[in-house]
């Protein structure tokens, strides 16, 4: 469930097909996410999952799997 929501958000933000996103998808190398994208994503994830992401966490979120794991462990 978390993975599907994260994929849907990423597909919408980066205008790509959901099928092209996996747990191994790298936010920077595969999706070309920049710092503004990260801010937007974090705010969207916080709203969608009713949780907060610490600022220092953003640097450790490299892949879709990292995001899914954090949300599953902290929501």
C-alpha cells in the first residue's frame, strides 16, 4: 500500500509511468530530482501519510525503497 502511494506521487511529480518506478529507482540518478523536488516530495509525503520527515533525513533518502521503508517504520 505504501509503495503504491509513493509510486503514484512520484509518477505525478516527475511525469513518468508508474511501471517505470521500482524500489531500486534512484531519486537523483533515475528521476533527476533536485533539491526543490525533494522539498516538494517531503511535503507531499508528510501530507499523504500524516507524518513528519526530519530535515536531516532528506540526505539519506536515495531510492524509492528508502522512502517506503522510512514511512512503513515511522507511520
